[in-house]
C-alpha cells in the first residue's frame, strides 16, 4: 500500500516525465509545491524529479533515433558542434525537447547523452530547491 509520501513522489515523477516529452507542461511548479508542502522530502524529490525528467528526455532521444539521420537545422548544428555536452541545456523550455530529439536523430552516444541530460536537469531542480526558503530549513 502506498503512503502519502509515495503518492506525492509518484505524482512528481509523472509530472517530471511528461514535462520532458514533447507534451506541453512544466514540472517545476509541481516540484516547488511539493517542497513547500513537505520540505523533508527534498532529497527524495530531487532524485525522483531528476530521474523521471531524464527518462522523459531519453524517450524523446529514442524517438529521434527512429528518424532518418539529418544533419541540418539549428539544433543539429549545435549538437554537431558541441556533441552530447549540449544536452546540459535539455531542461530549457522549447529548445530542450528539440535538442534531445536531434541527439537521437544524429545517433549521439546514448550514455553520454544520458549523463549530460541528467546533470543539467538535476542542477535545474537543485537550483529550484535551493531558491525555496522552506527547502533549506
């Protein structure tokens, strides 16, 4: 049986995953609301949000791999120049999804993409947690 903490974290995971796919939505508000409600869940929420948001980004990467390799377009040029390091910006609204899809279409190394994507997304959630007065208390 799920307790209240598990239910809250599962909702956060769903929000974070869906926000990182091509579907519209933002998980930052859900993350901030959860921390405001239950600041003691900060470490778990940070881990869950980062993992779920990264999984959503990697699902977009996987969809990109289904596309024919295409090396044109602004996002492809950025990735050809910077490689998987550019996925540090995968959390940025509008361009993040396109970067993930382009990384897949360009067949960039999945493990490197996963690592940079997770780092960027984790740092974004950590910055949000740090900025909230209740999470630091």
